[in-house]
């Protein structure tokens, strides 16, 4: 028994003896399926406070100590697999490394690797003295040990990604570290299981993982480890019953991380037919739930850590217009993002989607893998976002714009023409006035004003109608088919009624026949030539009717403008 080689089981014992312990030993059954196979390389990434270290303690206790049997024999792992749950118990030597013990701001990565090598080999010498070791070559030493003793190792690395957080700009050091891990693990006979845990997934270079032998289980795709990512609804309901807490309030504050489990073989045809969703699991923030149960107070237990500072920093930088999109999220919005380009570090950002992908891994956003949308998962995280923005006066403008955008959507759905015109005018006044006198400027203004509609619509510009082009078309997303299609025509120096007439006369809506009965035709205009002393200077006007190309008598369509027009 040593510090790194076969560490004491005390830490897992302490977890079990704690006043609140949620049994996640079922995870051992999943690991037993892959130990000693080609799938023996496991990388699990979760946010802080989501039980990563306790899982690492559990794995070390199970695989490395036969005396830990009593810790597991009355747990879930034993009840789920009563005949073989202990087949792998205590069967291996365990090497446990916590990378934050070695990776420091004031120490080079090369020095950290040398220290790791020296300490592990020192303990190997004590445990296996009859082996010839190379004190500077960990991999050769382990190979020699395996050949002589035929012993395999379970290697557990906690905080594996510390270098990408602590030395985030040290690219040379990061490459050296990744090479070290690859050489330690890849194609090595002494490896029975390699388990790494951290906040970030494995660093990518371009489209490829730097450690491609690992299977990754993250907040994006936890797969068979989904129910071990955090507390499940059933587990939280049990705690609320025991500690006399309101489950609805606990859900509101700490739930919201929806993750997807692997789909059972016998359910996959049902899934493809849209008839199976039980693989979706609601996950609660574990530490926050525990704190609420212990104190009896539901509130914000998200401590200010390095990840909190990262959130505030990225929002303040307003990378790629992130402030506006954060405003949408803070108003219960959802946004579709592309996560494929994110390089799994904290510095390589090419778009706002990369930053949002990072925030998923840090726990500040939930992610729906089927719709590819992000969202603020719960009240606690909303409070963190609010705290991160409240002291920054630069946030006043984007939040006000976001609020106006939401009001604009409601006004359109309720056919409130005056409010629509007023909000568009408010927005237009805040755009670049150098191009104020063009329909292109008005189009840009309207797109900006409707950015809150991203969670409901897909936007199309200059849509070919056969007899011309509709200026803007907003088509409802599959999740919001109750919302009306928006067909918008813009006019400079003409009335909004003339915009409506153009849509009708050119049958713009005929190509959108699928949406008949659920369509709003919107004409928006202003007079760019009005002088600043004229009554109509910079005034905008709006006309909204329902239908379009759906009735033989187009005048009848206009008469329907005030009828059945509430979609909010």
C-alpha cells in the first residue's frame, strides 16, 4: 500500500459513512464489462461538484483492495449482479494520480512528468523489489514488471485535464503531457483498465482526439454512464422524502441537465420510430442537492471557482456576440449550436459555439443532443449568470435589446401593430444610421430585433416566390409548430398596406401552402426621405394580417386581420 500505488480505501469509506451518500456503485458493473478488453480506456468528463473524485475513490477501492469487499456487498453493484459482482474485486494493482498535485503554474510540465515518474517507480520498487527498473522511464519499468510478475494495473487519473486549465497557454507543455499519456497507455499489456476523469473532454487537434484509444463519456454524450453523471430524479425524490424537502423546488433549482443513456437493443426500432425516450435522464447537481438537504435551505450553492471566473471572463469578452445570445438564454431561450469544431480546451475559440460548448462541460449550460440546443438548466445556474453580469454596465444594452426582442415576438403573435412598429423603430435608432435610408438597413434591423426568435424559427432571406422575392420568412422549427409562419415584406417610402398587397398580388404564400391557416403576413415600412422636421421622420409603420393566398377573395383575407391572431 502506498500513496500512488494501491492507495488506502479510507476516502471511499468516508464517503459511505457521510450523512448523505447516494449509491453509484452500479458504475462498477459497467466498468467490469470493459476491463481487459479493447474498450478498457475510459475518459469521463463532468463539471465540478458532480462526483468525479468520489467515483475515482470507489474505483480504486474496488479493484485494488480485497479487504474492501464489505464496502460493496450491500450496495447496488452486488444486487444488480449477485453472481459475478465480485469477480474483479481486489484483483489488480491500482495506480492513482491526482494531476493537480503535479501540474503547477510555477513548474514546467517536463518537471511534473519527471516527478510523477520518480514517485511511481519508487513505490513500485518497494512493492516489487525483484524487478529491474529504469528510474527515468516509467513505461519501460511497467513493461518489465509485467513480464516478470504478470501483474496488470488499473490506472486512475483524477483531474487529468488540469494542464489545460492551469497552464492553458502552454501549448508545448500540453503536447508533451499528451505524448506522455499516450506512451503510458497505448497498446500496453500492463493496462487492465485506464480511467481518467476531469472537466474537459480529451484535447482535439483539428477533428481528431489526441488520445484516440479512449472512449469518451461527457456531458454531451455520457451514454452508459448517464445515470452516474449526477443525481437522478428517483434518487433526489428519495432524499426529499427523507429530509422533508419540496421536490418541486429542488427540481426548479438543481435539475435540468438532460443526458442520454445508451439505447437498449430491443428498444432501438421503437426509438427510430419516435416511440421510445426512456434513454433520456434528468440529472441534478449533486453537491447542491446535498447542501440543500443538509441545511434545509434551497438556494445557490455554486461556489466561486476557477470555472466561475471563466464564465464571467468569456461573457465580458463578448466573443462573437456572445452577450446577445447569453441574454436569450437568460430569458428561458434555447439555441442551436455546432459542437463539432470545439477543440476541448479553454483558449481555442473560433466562434461563439465553441465558447458555449465549453460552458456545457463546465456545467453552466444544459445540452439536448437530439435537437443540438443549449439552455440554462435551472434556477441555480441562472443566478450564477445573473451574478456574472450584474456588475457590468456594458450588459445593460444587450439585455434591454433582448427584452425588446421578446416583446416584439409577443406583439407579432398578438397582431399588435403599433407595438411592433415602435419596437422596430427603437431598434433601428440603435443601428448604424449611416445606412438608415435603405430597405437593406431595415432588413438588418428586423433580423436583429427578432434574434429572440431563434429558439422558435429558422430565418430565410430573399425567398424565391416565383414572381419575386419575399424579403424575410421565418419558418417554425419542428418543436414549435404551434407558432405561425412569418412572411415579411419591407418598404421604404410606401405604406405597409402596399407591402401586404405586393405579397398577395405575387402569391408569395403559395409556396408555403403547408402553413395555411397558421401564417402571419407582415408589412413594415418607413419613409427614409422624411426630413428631421417632418412628423414622419424615422417613423415606422406595420400591418399584420393572417392568411395570404389561401382565399379566393384576397380582400376577405385582409378582413381576417384581427381575428384568431393570438399565438403567444
